[in-house]
C-alpha cells in the first residue's frame, strides 16, 4: 500500500493533514468527528487550480466576447469591450467590478442555464493556459487531488466554495475534482423561469445575486451546507472569513493557506498581487497558528503528469 499524499514532501504541512485526518476519524478518540459532520471546504481559484495570470473564468469571458464581437460592432468603440477585443493590457488592468459585471452580462445573459453549461464545457475542452499550454482542467494541482481523495476515503463531505461563477464551476467540478455540482457554492447571477418551445427553462439575466467572496463565503456556507466546516483550505484574502468561520467551532479544526512561492513551476505572488492577493490572511495565519502550505517547499509535484 502506497503512502498517502505522495506529491507532498514530508514536513509540517503534510503531518498536520495526516494527524488531523487520523484524529477526527479514530473511533473512540475524544477528537472523533461523526462522518456527517466532517465538512471540508475548498476555495477553487489558486487553491485547486492555477489562477494566474488571470482567473480562468476571465479567459472564458474574453474568448466569449471575441466570439460574439462580429455581431456587435458597437463594442469596438465602447469600454470595457474595446480593451478586451484589442487586447489592451493597460486598459485591462484598470477594469472595475462594474466593468466585469458588464462583460459577464454581455456574454452570459439571455442564455438558458443548459446552454451556458454546454458552452462552458465546450470551451474547457479546447482552451489552454497561455503559459503552460495545457487545458485549464489539467492546470489543477496534483497534491490537492490527492488530498481530496484522502479526505473522501475517510468519509469527509467535500465542498467547493469559490468566488467564481457557480454555473461555470458546475460545468467541470465533478469530472475534474470528483465533487458533484450539488456540492459547489459560487457567485450567482440573476435568473428567471421561462417557457421556450413549451419547455421550462431558467434564463440567465444581467446582475449579481450573491458574491461568494470574503464575508460572503461563510454566509453561503451556512445557507447551502448548514454546518460549520472542520477543515477549510484557501489561498487569498478572499478566503479569510471562510477560514475564520471554520476555525471558530468546537472540537478539532484545521485551517490551511496555500502560499504561491514557486515562480519556476507555477507563480510567486502574495501581498502585492492583483489576482489572488494574500496579505491580511497571511498575517492572521501566522498569528493564529494556521497551516501555511508552501508550494515550493511542501509539494514535490505541482500539476498532474501528461
């Protein structure tokens, strides 16, 4: 029988994970946690797969916008559409949340949820990471896949809790991570019920109903899961409140932060990053004794082979 977590180097992070799993699953121990209460939550972008140089869903929105551009000549004279169509990097860096909402509305609104899922799946089947030149779904982290498998075999209830769009995440979560769509929590947009050709459908509308980031994460964990996680894993300040919430319950708790400090095999970024900034959460982790996972030191492999 092979040792668990083979892509993790022996060190404090790997030992913390193995010790925690052993503690909460040893029947009769004071630290035992019932399987139905072994809730584990994971951020997605930057925790389960690469989020640089920009979020994967942002790549999807850009490609979708360029695909639709011929039918919208007015976009070539309107920001933020013009910046994306022309690849103006300086203008792209200045995009606001309002700009992002306008882009998502233009590329997603009017589609049924089924049409969106099929479009996202088709894009993911061919789109490649600009640096690694492999499908985005192959830019997932091998050590995290191993951790998901370890927790799954020990009766943990696994959930993704991400700032990404919930419908986008659901297009690949089960095939990629083995986490069913019913266990995905993400940012959600407005929808409405309609009848098209006599068939009931849900149609995506402009506008956001829930931003699953920052304090929105514990709120949505409560709404969608109804239990406080015993394990939470993130990588940025957007995960801070989720980890604080997970760690404040009774019994054993494990909070982990992935620190991107490997510019050779992936990327190195933290306090000054525009995407996936890790600043305040890194300070809190040091003060409160969270487990900080170094990509450079704790992982002997980053992506799956092939």
